[in-house]
């Protein structure tokens, strides 16, 4: 049972890292779109020009999104291999946990490979699809964390508390990391 924890934790922290990056970029996108609309409003630009500016911005955002939700090839292969071995061993002890872990891993792969609707014609469809995908992704993260805690509890009380402490420490270390780095880079540049 304990052997399942390292790949599950690695998987969780990959998701957590991606979530932190997407949270930063989503906040930045909201701020940037607000600035764009305010600037365009002062210029009294037509709806065609606004659509063109927003489409250009969202296309750049989409490129960043695709880059940031993918894992480096070697890390992805390593995790996939470890996960396969872990699922095989876990299925002998707890088939339900193995099924849940496999399902979450497959949904993560789908999340990484998903294609977004064309943003050049319908911005709201793109944004609502992105919001739905992020909601599913974040719900899967919560379910993975619960699965990790459940497995660690089955492994024993000491393992449970060690796992909880590790989760809290790593989450605290990763939380807001990209925003902190971004702020530090620009404060040093000024």
C-alpha cells in the first residue's frame, strides 16, 4: 500500500504545479483583458477591432496554456512507467483505489491533449470551455488528494500524518511560486 504513495504524490504535485501556473495566467488574462477593453473604449474602437485584439490576445494565451500544461517528455515517461507499476500492485490490494487512480491519470492525459474551440470566432465559447476544463481538472486534483490521504490512512496512522505534513509543506512551497518569481523578476528589472 505504501508503495503506491510516491507515484501518486508525484502525480499530484505535477497537477498542483500546473494549477499554480494556470491560476497565475488566468488572473493575468482577466487583468489584461480589462486593460485592453479600457484602452479600446477610450479610443472608441469598433467591435471588429476589439474582436481582433481579443482574438490575438487569446491565441497567445492558448499557446502559453498548451506549453504550461504539458510535462517534460522525460518526466511524463517516468511518471507513466511508475504509475503503471503502481496500478498493477495497487489493484491486487485495493482494486477500487487502483481504478480511481487510473481514471484520474487518464483524465489528466486528456486534459493535456484537449483542443480548445476556435477563439477567433467565438471568444465566449473558448472562455467557457476553459473554465469547464479547469473546474474538472481542479476537482480531479481534490479527488487525487483524498485518494492519497485514504491510501496513507490504510497504511497506518504514522504514514497518514507524515503524508499530510508532506502535502502541506510542498503545497506551501509551490503556492504562488510563479507569481512570486514574476514579481521578483520585474522588481529586479526596474
